[in-house]
C-alpha cells in the first residue's frame, strides 16, 4: 500500500475527535481535509439535525453514502473524517477499505461518557436517549469499526499526540 495513492479515512464513534484529529493529520501531511458531515451540510445548505428532522435519517444516509463512495473512489491524498454512523453502511465500508487507509480512533466508553454533555445537543441520534441506550449504540457501532487497517487507542491522549501516532503508524507500515 503506497501512501500517496490513498486517502486516510478516520472512523469511530461520534465525539471521539475525528474532525479535530483529521485536521491535524491533514495539516501535517499537507493534504486536504474533508469532514463528511460538514461537506453534506455545505452541499445541502442544511445542518445535519435539520436534515434528520426535515428529510429523515434514510435521506441523510443516502447522501452520506454517495459522498463518501465518490470521494473514496475518485480522490487521493485526502484525510476524510466520517460521521459516526457512516461506516455501518456496507457500501461505505467497502469503498473506504478498498480505496483508503482506514484508521479506527478508539476511545473507551468510560472516557467517551465524559464528552456526552458537550456533544449531545448537535447529535440527532443521542437526543432523548438514556445512557444505557447510548451505550448499546456505542457497542453496536464498535463491531462495525472492527473492520479497519489501523487502530489508535486515544484514551488520555491529546489530539496532537493522536495525530502524530496515526501518521507514524501508517508510515511505518507503508514504507516498504
């Protein structure tokens, strides 16, 4: 796998830091950064919560799938941050694994729970959910995230350190 012929795709549960870390990785590699959710908002001129509310989750997932598959199959040297649920779609997962280097940003449930108050307001799937329901979603999605090229454990690490580890891990395994 040659690094410059690929994209780097960051996956993980909502709120783990994919956007922040992705921006840092992209800057360090001098690549373009694309946040899938932000790109959907830009293209559709609506926030993700508004899309969910007005058009429904199925509409959002279709838009998400088309965007990610298009980027993965046609673009190179991009750092792409996926929304937490995007990778559950088989077509998205296959495109990312085939055309990109998929990095799972793994944050433990205990550490993730601490972030909940700061992210719940703009995450439609978390609204009006009990903590136990959110934990079930967390565990369910973690199964899908298990299909990746690299895993970076992020507990206790600042974004800068995670970004550096991500790049080092990819380079160390892709220089041959």
